[in-house]
C-alpha cells in the first residue's frame, strides 16, 4: 500500500482510523479529478469518477470498515480492520 506522507510527519489526529483517513484524503487530492477538474474529494468519490485511481476506492472501503469496526460490538474487541 502506498503511503501519502512525508518523512517524520505526524498526524494531530490520533484516533484509530486517522492514518487511513489521511491516506484516503491525500490519494483523492492527488487524483486528476481534484487537480484538473477542481472537484472536492467527496464529489469525486460519490460520482465514481474514472479519474480516481482504484487505490482510492480501496482506501475508502478500508476506512469504512475501520469506522464500522469501532461501533460494531462484535468487532470492538478484535480491533479495527485495515492495515496501519
């Protein structure tokens, strides 16, 4: 998995899914959908734009699973899904 962070950079947000969220955000911001067509990351995801890489959609699914595992009582004790 590609990481979208600089060397020595840390996140202010230390919640369980913060790293996945930051990677998703950077992936979307670096896509042609946001750069060239000047859309917001949310618009790019919702419109299923072909200029958004498949990796961003995979990160979106991983982020959803991570957030879902926090509130799902069955998975709460196993920890969040997704790679950190």
